[in-house]
């Protein structure tokens, strides 16, 4: 006998807006965010937890790999994607620092790199060099080598009281 996993309605709040979506047990948060919710800022690279370009922030503001997270486990919860960082038309400090330091080249990894950096900055008010290296180790960038990225993060940290 073939069994077909049943789809279920789930509730997910993304960047403060709540969506009710029909989800199959096989779908990930990345599938739901890019699919029925239609926010394409979060990128899909490896889809196996290796590249980090799908990184978003969880309810505690920590970095979360959306390609590895079964969507139904997040029923009733909230996430933040790169589209949710700016406020009132103003870039978040990490976004502004990326612009100022030229931390973007081809841009494919940039949403995941920014959300990893934001997760780090949410977790540590004044991250050390080791914290920065550890916090950014899970996301790959073939263009920048993370040099300008880490300069941008250090600038945000330096400006914090
Ligand atoms: S898409 Fe590569 S870690 Fe998620
Ligand atoms: S800017 Fe091109 S992969 Fe990171």
C-alpha cells in the first residue's frame, strides 16, 4: 500500500506578517518562504546545510539554516528574513556597513551572509574576533573571502555603545 503524506495548514510569521500556508511534511522553511510566501531574498544554494546562503534568523534572532528546517516544526513561530531587516526605509546597521565597506560582489550569498552576521550581532553585543570567525564559519562566499564582510561587522561592533 502506498502512503501519501498529508499536507497541513500552518501559520508562520515572517518579518512581522503572519501567513497561513498549506505545507507538506517534506517541505522546509526555505521552500515555504520562497514558494507560497513569495519572499525570494533568501537564496537556495546546496539545500544540504553546507553553504549557508539560506540563513534566516529565528525568534531569538539567531542564525538558522532554512533549508534544513522542516516547515511544520515551525508552525506558530516567527522568523526574520533579509527583507525584514530594514525599518522605516532605513537600512539596518549591518546592511549599511556592507554598502560602505563594499562587502558585496556577485551578491548571491549576500542575504545569507547578512543574516548570519545579524544573527551573530543579535547573539553578542561585542563579539570577539573568535566569535566573529565562528559566527561566520557556516556561510560561504566565493567572491569576498569574508575580508570586507568581517570589516563591516567590526565597524558595527565598534559603533555600539
Ligand atoms: S541552501 Fe546551502 S545551507 Fe541551506
Ligand atoms: S558575493 Fe559572490 S558569493 Fe559572495
